[in-house]
């Protein structure tokens, strides 16, 4: 285990940020801490980094008891949401900072910084100031700066949170590739479930200061431990009193086994998908279903038409009562 | 390795707005009014001082500024101003730091107290100081007629300048920048020297310039505690007043001109330091 956190409690005044949290993060993996804002995920990350200290509990990094170590002594690289660039230093100086602190020879610093700038595709910007870079470039500079000191653990706090959607998506793929290349144990915090599902090896869902579930992205999506995880990881709708994913409902043109009759109330087309809103004849619940355009055409769906519904994927969590 | 997102970057280091060499009507008017105002309020009086100083020719001017009493007062005023500025640059920054970074009971009150040297009529400040550090001092410290008394008075009136210039910059400074430096291994001292200081240095220097200018010409708070002893505690502003009372307007203007030159030199020096600090670490 690269990082081992056990029994962490942390309060800010009356607010309980973390409530008896324990977590094991394996070496060399890319782990996402996913949850709504204010849920405690950033606090956990900051405790691992030594930027915050727990009220009780302990943190071990690569087998070393680190609970009370200052951030300087943890061999942890940290990337902040708002870049935390050293504004008065050039890109080169920013990346060189940690190496200069360690009093490395000039030639070695120069070589290592240029390697890293190449890695993050900023080699031609070495002499620029951070204010002359775009947001995505600044965050890549921050990443290079954190990697320069060869940390055992890389921690990223909402690293793409301040960027626009397009850049976010690109950086996300890029982070995944970078991780595959460098293999440094990485934890990143996000509130974006798509980001977590797409990038990470493992997701830790945190809500209200507690860990709700830990698992591989596909596991969490298909076998959520509770309603919260199910709702947080993807779209849900209610059919017959059960939470279901809207793409896990099958529409039949004729009555079938265990199928419930319903009427189409509304059709919306969003790009390649069609959303059908329905009302069941019995119980009067109003689920919605995600279909492909071709499926919708084959069924000849239109408002007012009767269809029969059944779930293709047994829902694992029960009942919003 | 995936290709990184390419965001077009600005082509030059410091892009400037394209200038056609002509001003729009509005900015032309603004510039005109600004220059006129500055001329009336600042440049005209300064020019007239120089004119008065030189109205009887260069001889009397040189005589006035090489007078040993005049030189003593200028040395004292400039020396005291420099010393006080340096001390308050450091301590004012410390006070600003405490006010921004620490929370303690009574902080709001301290916030108000800081500005009192601004608000108090300086002669009142002089009275306060003489009752504290005069012959009837409750602490038994009598600074009347000493240079230390002058320093104390100048420290008092110039304290707010650096505090009030540095404070907003410290408030704006993001904490994550210091945290980033810490996680890269920088000690508290290194973080202050390499991250915090370069950020607040321009504000410190700007505040210092104001404090220096104020200390150089200070009269009210100094005059009582200094007791105005010739050759010992006589400051330039008091000396000039004396000359005016003796109807030696030219002499007073000459000393003022010399003081003005010193002030301009120091302000230009501080300004170029400020530019240097703003540019790079």
C-alpha cells in the first residue's frame, strides 16, 4: 500500500469534515476521490499532503508514519485547482523551484526542468511568466513543478475545475497517458463523475465526511452500494418504486413477460440519443428512458403511444420510499 | 504520449495595444485636465519655490544651502527620515502580516488604532508624545531635546503608510502559493524570502516612499519634543520656519529646494527599486 489512512476525524468548528475515514491506496494506481462539494474529499487530500492535520487518526505514506510530518518532509507533489503559480517567476523557475531548494547542481536542474517542460509540452514557454499562459498551460506547468522533485505520491485537488469543458476533456486524457507513462501513485479529487469514471483505476466516493464506496469505475457504476452512489455516478429514474438507470429500461411494442404498460408522454432528442418520458398505467410513476435514435424509430415512438417496459439490468439498490 | 492541448499563446512577451499615435477626444480631454490639475496643484508651487530660491542669483542660494546650521538640519532631517523609513518598512510589514494572518480578540480595534497617526493633528501627536516622554513622563523617560525624541515622533506619524500599503497585497495573496512552495520542500523562511517578499516588495517600497516623504517634512509632531536645539535637534522644517520669521524667504526657499532635490532622488530610487522588484525575483 502506498498510502494508508486510518480512523481520520477532522472538524472545522462544528462542521464535521471527515468522520472516521480509513482508506488504502495501492502503489502506482490512479485513484479518484469523488463526491459533492463540502463532502470532505479535499480535506482528506490535504491531510495526506500535510497541509491540514487530522484531529485523530493516522496517515502512512510508503510505510512511513506521516501523520504529523510537515508537508516539506512527505515526498508528496500537490497540484491546486487554481494553479498556485509563482507569479513573479518564469515557467522555468517555477519548475526549478523544488530542485533549487534541494541545492541540485545548475546543470542538473537545467536538464531536468527542460525534460519536464518537454513532457508537459511547454518547452517553448520556458521564459514566459505564468500570466502569459492559458489556464491549461498553467496547470501543466504546475504538474511539471510537482513532478520535478520526483514525489512518491502525486495529489491533485480538482485539477481541471477552473478550466473550460474542452480543455478539461483534453487534459483528462493527457493526465491518464502521463500516469501510464510515469506510474507515480496519484490521487485526484473531483466532483465530476464523468471525469472519475473516465480517468481513474479506482474511485472512492466520499459524501458527508464518510466513504460511501470504493471500487473500480465499472463496479461502482453497475453495482452501487447505495442510492447515493447510484445517483451520483450516473443518471437514474424510478420504475415501480426502484432506482434504475434510464438506459437499463427496455421498451417493447407489445406486452411481454414482467413488462409494465406505459404511455409515452414526451419525446426529446439530444444529439444521438432520444429521451422518452413515460407514465405507467398502474402506479402512475413517471420514468424516463434513454434510447438510441434507431431504437426509437423501430418502435415508432410518439407521444400518446402505449409501450411495455422492463428492466434489462437488475437494479442493485432498493427503494426510494 | 498524447498530444497536449494547444492553446494559442500570446505572440510577444508583453503585448501592447496598437497605438495609432492619436488620442480619442475623451482620453485627450482626460489627459489635458489631468495635466492642468497636476500643474496647478504640484508643479506650479514647486517651480515657484525654485524661482524664489534663485531670485537673488546663485550666490545667495549657495550661501543659504552651505550655511552650517542649514546643513545640520538637512542632515538630521534626511538621516532621521531614512532611519525611520527603514524601521517602519520592517515593522509595518510585520504589523500588516499579523493583522491579515492572525486572528485575535480586539483585532478590529487595532485596525482602527493603526490609522490614528493619520487622523490626529500632528501638533496633538506632539503634545501626546511630550506628556508620555517629557519631563512628567509616567515611565520616567525624558526624551525632550534629544534626537531619540525626534525618532519616536517620526516613527509614530509614519507607521500607517507601510501597514496600509502592504495589507491589501497580503489579503490578495493566495495561500495555496505558499502551500505549493511548502510541499516542494521550502522552509518557512525560504517561502517568505522567495515567494512572499517578492510579492509584497512593491507595496513595501511604495509605503516606504510615502513614509519617507512624510518624515522628511514633518513639523508638528516633532517641534515640541525636539525642543528645537540648534545643531542638535533642529529639523529642516523648523529651520525654514525660523528663516521665514526672520524675513529670509530666499534662504527658506533655498533650503526647501535642496530638500526637494533629496526627496526626488530618494523617491526615484525607491520607484526604480519597486519596478525591479515587480519584475522578477
